[in-house]
C-alpha cells in the first residue's frame, strides 16, 4: 500500500486548460460594462463615484484581512473577486448614496461576509448581497435616493460634492431631485389602493416600454452582457433561466388573476435588479448551488422569493433577500440533486 | 456505414499533438546491450524467475512464469546471457525499485523455434492457455492479463467483442500507427479473440481524427470476406478510450458500476493486444511493442518497435533528445500517465508512450474551489468532483464514498479544466489509498479481536474443563475407594481424557486453519480489488 500512498506525489494530469479564476472574474466584469454604461447614461455620475469608493475599499479590506489571516496577498488580490463584489455593490446602491454608505457596505461585504468566513471559496453567502441587505436594514432612507432616469440635474462635481459633503447645488433639495424607483412607486401606490393603470398615468408613463424608464435599458444591457457570459461558458444557463422563468410565471399568474393590482411580468423582468441579479449576482458560483438540477431549483427559488418580497414584503425589491435566503438552502439542494452517476441506476 | 452512436456525459476536446510523431513509419529500435526485464509488467501478481544467473537464453524463451492466476509470464526479448536478477528502477508511479532479470544481449538475436498454430483447430480453453503462455496482457496501458478477459465463463454469452482503437489521449499515436501499418494483423488477431470468446460479432472503434487508420482497416477488411466485423468511427473526445465510455458510445449500454462489461455481453480489448494475439499464434510471444516517443525537446518524435527491457534513455537518444532541455519524463499520456524520475527505467509491456514535457518553471498557484462546477460539467462519470474534493480534503471518507469516489476513473478531466488549478485527482488517489489502508487496518483489528475473543472463550472453557476433571477425579476416587467396577471406571476415565485431548487438538488445528484461510483470502481480495481498479482506470 505504501507505493500507492507515495503515488500521489506524481501528479497527472500534466496539461491544464488556460482557464483561471481571474479570467472568469475579468470576463464577468467585462460583461457588466454595457449595463453600467446604460446605468451611467440614465442615472448620472453616481455610479462612477460609487465605483471610485467601493473598489479601493474592497481591495484595502481584502488586503487587511489577508494580512491578519496570514495569507499571501498577490494571488488573492489579483483574482478580481473583491473587485467584482465592489462593482456589484456600486451598481446596486443608489446613485445619490453618501460615500460612507458605500464604504460601510463594501467593507462589511468583504470583511465580514467574505474574509471572516474564510475568504474566497468559503463564504456561504453572497458578499455583495450581505452588504446590500445590511445597508437596507440599517439605513433604509439612504437606500432610496435614486435620481429619476435621464434628468441629469447633477453635474459630476455636484454629484461628488453631494456624495462626500452632503451639499446640493443652490436651490435643490434631495426631495426635489430624487425619486423613488418604479418598483418602489408601484408598491406604495398599490398600497394606496390605486390600480396599475392609474399609477402609470399619474406618473407619466412610469413603466416606459417594458419596465420603467431608464431601468428597462439598464436591464436590457445587463441581459445582453449576461447572454454573452453564457455563450463564453463563463456561467451556465441554469440559474438565470430559472430566476427569470420563475419570476415571469409568478407575475403572469397573479396578473391573470387580477390585472389591476399586479404589475405585468415584463415589468418585473425589466425593472429593479432583475437582470443584474439573474446573470451576475445569483450566478456567483461560490454561494450558489453547484449541481445542474440544483441550480435550477436555486434560481427558481430566488425568482419566486423575489416576487413574494416585491409583492407582499416590506421592501420594494427583494432580490438581495431572496438570494441570501436561497444561499441558506444550498447545502440541502446540492445534497438532494446529485446527478445520476455513470453506471448507477436512477434513485 | 452509419452506426448509431451514443454519448457519455462531459468529456474534453483536447489539442491532439498527434501529428508530430506520425511523420515517418514505425521503425525498429536498436537492441541495447543490456535489457532490464521487470518480473512484473502487468496488473496482478509478479512472476517468478525460472532462469538463473549465467544461463543463456534465446529470444522468445520464457524466463519467468506466473505462479498465480492473475499474472502473465515474461520472455527473453533477445538472445544473450542472464547476468543478474536484482532490484532495479522500474516505470511505476511509486518510483520504487523492483526485482528484474538483467539480460546481456549477445547481438545474435537468435530465436527459439516458433511453432505456428491454427486457431480454428483449437478449443477456446486451449487457445487461452496458449495466449497466457505467450505473456499477453492488455497493451492499451492497463496491462491486465488478456487470457482472463478472453474467458467469458460458462454462464455468460458475449454478444459484442469491441476493439478499442480510440486512443484518445493527446500525443500518443502507437495504436494509430499500428492500425495504419498492420491492419491485417489486427483483424486476424480479432478473429482469434472472437473464437476464444465465441462472440457474435465484432466492432473496431476508431476516433474520427485517425482517418488513415480507419481507411486502412476498412480496406483490409474487404480482403477478409466473409466476416462479422464493423469499423466504427467515434467522435474525438477525451476520454472516449476509457473502456466503459467507449462501450457507451458504441453500444449505448452503460456497464453498471462495480461490474464488468461482460455482464452486459461485451468484451473490450485494445487493437495492439489483438495484433499481439495474432503474433502469439505465429509462435511469437509478447516481447516487443510500438512505443510513441514524443513531446517537447525531441528532434525526431516518432514511433518505434521496442523490445521490452530497453531503457527510456536510449530511445530518447534515438529520437534526438535535447539533453539540455528541462523536461519531465512521463510514461503514458499527459492526462493519465505518470512521471518517471530515472531515464534508465526500461520499456515494459504497458509502456505505450514516452512523453517529454517542458517542466513548468512557475507552477500556477492553487486557489480555493469556487464551486464553479466546471469539473462536474466535464466529468465522464458524472460525478461531482468539487464535492469529492471537499470531502477528500476534509478526510471525511464516509461522505467521499457517498459521492461515489470509487467510480472515479482518474481521467484527470476535472483537474484539466479547474480554474483554481486544484490537483483534484491527487486528492482522489489519496482518499482511495487511505480508505484501502483503513479497510485493511480494520480487517486486521477485526481479526485480532476475533482471536482475542476466541482465546478468552478457550481459557474459560479450559477452566470449566479443569473443574470438571477435578470433580470427576474426586468421584472416581470415591468410586475406587468404594471398590466398585474400578477397572471399567478407570478405562472410561482414560478414554474420556483422550477424547478431550483429541477434541482440543482438532479445535486448535481448526483455528489455525481458519486464520490461515482468512489471511490468504484477505490477500487475494486486496489483490483483486487493486487489479479491478487498475483495469477500470485505464483503457485496455
Ligand atoms: S472546477 Fe475547480 S474551482 Fe470549479 S468547482 Fe471544480 S474544483 Fe471547484
Ligand atoms: S478524474 Fe474522476 S472525478 Fe475527475 S473527471 Fe475523471 S472521473 Fe471525474
């Protein structure tokens, strides 16, 4: 037996594909660019400022923790995973968010949700979503400060000043320039017993063509980038298809039951974080299910929970919570969805 | 000409690197002055030398015979003198030395008289016997004694005899060259195998990147009318050459886990084995094979007919090896082969390729598993390599078996694609050997416990018996003092004592035998397990 035990030193295979973690993360970042451009076009400089705060925070947090945990810096800092977390948060957070909101959210995501669990590969929860959910609970007001789509009332410097110093240009107040997101609006107005139709006309075609002015483009662009990722085999189709499919069918079923009080499935797909979430957040491999069938259940769970939280929960967009809830179910899902091994019977 | 094909899960499209060694025809390698012939060149039990130092031998003469069932004899690969029987470095993953017969060539290369046979006049059993004596083992890389796989047993019917010409690993081209240059020998060998197995029909499977080999086989078949042989092109996809994978692709049948192809009416052999079978019927035992000598730092990568016992080094030199190059020496392919530290190890029956690969200056860092499931996507057995890795690393050997560790064929596809560069297969090998070691340990301790319990039981019984004896004696004494039937009583007492002694002896014997049996069985079991695993792991 000893010879076998020694055998593992001589390690085949001796060839390796050119794939690497950093390549995957880089491609995901690249695929985010179209969506980010749309985001910038419709919601202004906020995204850039968010990125400028989030990325250094994430890298510094990662480096600090790696040092404290006595881990090598270079391989882990160059895997782009911390940057990806930062970018996802920067996109998800409001364009008028104060700097400290971004800072706290990112630091929390990296230090608590990622590194304290053991760093890359060991975090059971999606770090960006942990950061997001924490902010949503702790600072609900700041989390709603979005600009209305395509108004460009704030120049870059104005936006920067607001982020860091909390000062707006003369004559503007936060209330006058910010506006609730379409998802938010629909939720509060439905709560006031308005019908979908009334809401749409009151807010001057709030729904745009698909899912809210501006938002629909952002979502379309993320959809575009996400499909690119599937074609490059960076992510598998299972999770996005399951998320989108289940959200669509939930929305469709309720809309068919009562058109007046339920937004259309298309609205659900193309507003809020749907496409970003379906292709870029839910597909984070580390915290997602890992079997093909498990990924379908995992994605479907996220879609359904998102719909439930959007419709009846306390938050306008439930994506972050849906992801976190499904993260908890991952070990169980994986265990019960093992594929049939070659030469074994179905059981 | 269209044969329906199936597919197995996953698989890899790999860069072939095959052309580089296919520019010229196969040529005979020079016979070195000294040949090193390991006593074990196959899966199973080692052979025992039947020559002694100083003996003169001729080519084809048996020099080591098999003493147990799963074994294959070794023959002298040229004429000369036996100059030593000693431990030498051999090509084995362990890197350990092993007993070898050292043959000094006399340069005459005299052969023993060859006696050709016609298989049509032979009973299958006789045929198998002949093939066993010819030392034939699977030449696809595993080296399992072929005569065993040519014996279907009374209760099995062989529907399909499948000849594996897939050769799916990059760089290796020895089978492709053999098919191109010796299609008739392969077909004749196949017909012999068919006879031994009494198989209904035969299929030769060739990957579709070997067009010339395919054409040559098809052309050669036309001269063999009538026959029941079909040549099938299968898609080039690693590891199609794996036995169970190929069976799935060609027949759509899935060989159940931990069972043999025979159970679904199929037997699979390698094309080179078929050619060796043909040679054996011509009176030529297995003494040489085609070896692909290829890779980086070689000026003339090519295929050579090599006598077993030839050191790797002389073959490398024959192919223009750049001595300054920093390379790793690998026996077999880049996915399933193993590193050889010493270039003086000899070519043996399972050496299908000698591969030189540039040593990686900077090993990519291994990152943690990111659960991307790329490995699961390519695994031909549809395992979850990421879960296997997780539990193997945690040394949770129960869980790792829940995830079917022992179905892993160690093809390396998972490690090839892993973006975190985790040496996954290492972990599986480690877990497997640990589990085997634990099982052995457990068996040993079970045995020890049984022995202990038995001794306890015996001691107690002895105590009881002693008491009984004392009591009897007392009674006897009483009786003698009473003077009643003392002679008979004495006789009875002696007889009883004798019987007891006898019984105890028998028991002791029995016990001894029991333990002996157990150990032997154990040994056999372990050997069987190993053999089975190796057989599964490599394409044969
Ligand atoms: S390919 Fe590597 S990183 Fe990806 S799941 Fe498998 S083991 Fe983990
Ligand atoms: S080495 Fe084992 S686990 Fe990895 S791909 Fe091959 S069979 Fe699957």
